[in-house]
C-alpha cells in the first residue's frame, strides 16, 4: 500500500470561502451569507477590504477619521457567526499613487498609516492577504513589478510590527497565466527579500484540468513547496486563497463545461488533495455566491450557491468535506514493456557414471548441453499517487502466456518507480495488465499495455 502523506490538518481546518463586500451591503444579506457559511462548518472567509472606500478623497485616517462603517458591519457580522476573516488589502485610492489606478501600488507612507489603523481597529482578524494576483497586469498597473510589490510588502510589515499585531501576513495570491509566470515571480520576489516579509505565500492554482490530474496546478504545488525550500524557506506555508471552477455550459480557462454535480466533484477532489499536505494552511473556494445568472459567463458562476442563495451540490459537498468525508484520489500508472526471446543453456543429464579413467570433474566439462528458447518480459514505469510524493506500493501484473490463463505476479513499487524482468517458455506477446489495488485514499486502477514481440534473440 502507499506510504501515507503528511495529513496534519483536517479539511475543516483549512477550508474557507470567498465573498465580496458588494454582496454584503445590507444586514439581511450579511446575515444570510454568513449564517450559510457557518452552517457548512467553514471558518475562514476571504473578503475585500477596499482602502479606496475608507479614504476615498484624501488621507483622513491619520486624523482619526475614515469611512469604516461598511467594513465594521462585515467584520462584526462575521465575528458573531464565529468566522475568521482573511481580508484582501488593496484598492488604492486615486490620491495615493502616481497613476491614480485602483490597482497601482501606493505610496508607502499613507499606506502604512492606513494599514496600521486597520490592524488596530480589527485585532480579531488572524490573517491579511496583501494584494491580489500581483503577477497579472490587471492587478498591477501599469504592469507586474516584483520590486514595487516587495516595497508594498515591506510597508505592510513595518505597519504590522509597529502596531505589534499577531496577525499573519500572506502575500497576494499569484496565479497561472499572468504576464510573469509563478515560478519566475517567486524567484524575483525572493532575491529582493520579499519572502522574509511574509508568513505565507498566496497561490491561486486555477487549472482547466481536474485537481488530481498531473497537468493541473494543484499537482504542481509540491514543486512550489520545493522551490521555497531551495530558496531557504522550507517552512513557509502555502495559502491557497482562491481556487474554484464555474458551473457553465462553455469551456473556459478554469475548467471545461461543468454541470453542478461536476463542480461538486472538483471541490471534493481539491480538498482531498490539499489536506494531504501539511504545508498547505488554507484552501479558500472562490466563491460563495454566484454573481449572475448568465450560464455562458464563467466569471460569475463559481458560487456554492446561486444568486438567490439556493444551494448548489457543491455547498453540500463542502459541508460533507468539513465534516470529515474524503474523496478518493485517482492514481496514474505509466507502463513500458518489451519481450525478447533468449536461448538459454540447460545441462543435459548424463547416464554415464564416473570411472577412474573419467573422473567426475573431468567428466563434467564434457557433459552435454542443450539450449531452449524462453521469453523475457521486461516491465518498467512509474506510479503517481496525488499527495504522496514518493509512494511505495505493490502492483499485480497479469503476464500473457501461450495456451494458458495470464500469470499473476507481484511487482514492488519503490518511491514511485518499478522495474522487473520475468522469463519462461510459455510467456508471449499480447496484453499485459497492471493492477493497483487502491486504498483508503486512492481509487483502484487497472492499466493494460500491449507487449510486442522483438526481433532480437539473445544467445
């Protein structure tokens, strides 16, 4: 069976959902949304806290003012429902940057004043996400800039330490498809000292492929963790502050066309995988509520609930996941085989007995030898178990034989790889079958491959 991966955090400890403040404008909306989230058992809620709302027209916070009321209402309501917020710090006021763009990096001094005030005002907030998808031009005007981003992180850390806050600072989640790829972004932030300023690395591992598909970004998180270790940060956790898949009738950059039950299956698989890594500290599903009813628009159909707050199957799926239900992940098996004929020597028994004239040692050298033909099947490959980096397991091979049922033989997988050779006169080309029996965490798998005869005969 597979060696178990670290499973330090139950799914309920890392599970969160994302909401937007414009969906929480009334007390009734806040009550319905936050009570629905709490009913699932989720404890983390990611929400935008727009600086541009608090100080729309100028630096008023330093004088003890600021338009905090809408944010106060969100924080108070979430706290009453036992929810922990992960606010997104961004939305620069026009007066606080060179360009006046909403997603332009701010001047450090007014930002530190604002963030210090926010930390003092909301000491119950345990983690703050600094910016959003900074490797995208859309969220970094005029374009992604690791140097400016690190300056922003440094200003946030100065404010945090000046206040004496115990809250964690999470870097704005990076996502695939940006103008700067995720691996390069991490390296560029690291060489400027940015990893020393944060308590968690934000990642948004969106991918059209299923979470446990080797092509998905969820399956590349191990490589990001290893990259951090190579950069001297092996203990820096990943915070997956956005991940989701929309229910829409058209394929898109987040998923193929998905029905509501298929969205629920993706959610189950994502949490089953993420909860197997002890260095993933949060997985926030984007998002709680649909933004529209147009099924052709993937951007507004990520929700666990519809616009009218009626449940999709994914709402029930997340509640079950938080309660302890775990989906079985899909293994992958890569097989390679070949068969060769070999002429092997076999000693022919002699009826003559040794004599003084033909002592046994000398007689053995003259003993008659015959050769017989056997077939050698070589099997090699790799077993991938999502969430278990170097799995050990035992496969069962069904070797094709001439005029006989296939022969079952065990095959040991060590740290994900295997190689073995089998020989016998009855082995032949044909269909070879490899079977992985499955486990509590993984589905069983049967893979077939054609063993093709080789023209080579080893003599």
